C-alpha cells in the first residue's frame, strides 16, 4: 500500500496509542523514562535506534518490550542487533554481515 493510500491516524488517537505502548513498556522497564520516549520517537519516525549503555542495563529487555508492545519482533542481541516492525511494506529484515 502506498503511503498516500494508508489510512490516516488522528493525532489524538496516535497519542493514546503511544501512551498505551509506553505504559506497557514501563511494566518491565523502570527508571528509564527518557530512553523509552526516545526509542518510541525513533519507531514513530521510522528510523533506527542504537541502544548503547553498560552491560546489564536493560537494552535487550527494552528492545523486546518495545517489539512486543507494537506487534513486531526483536531479532535478538548481538554485535549487529536488528529490530523489525511488521508493516505491510516490510516483508523481512536482516542484518548485513561485514
């Protein structure tokens, strides 16, 4: 479906959905409000998000919680992690090995 043919989402409804997703993520991620907001902003903008922090700080858990909350999938944690959100135009995702 072309971008011009996609159904529009009213701003109020979009805000409600994002609020629900954020609250769902905060069920498992505590004390990382800014990081969660930035990750959601990256998702909404259709961009990539690099989660960079010390080991054991919840990066993988955040990626999994975000993916689960929006009906996507997280391709795991590695040197080249991949997050894929299922949309009508994205059939598959992968990482490039270098």
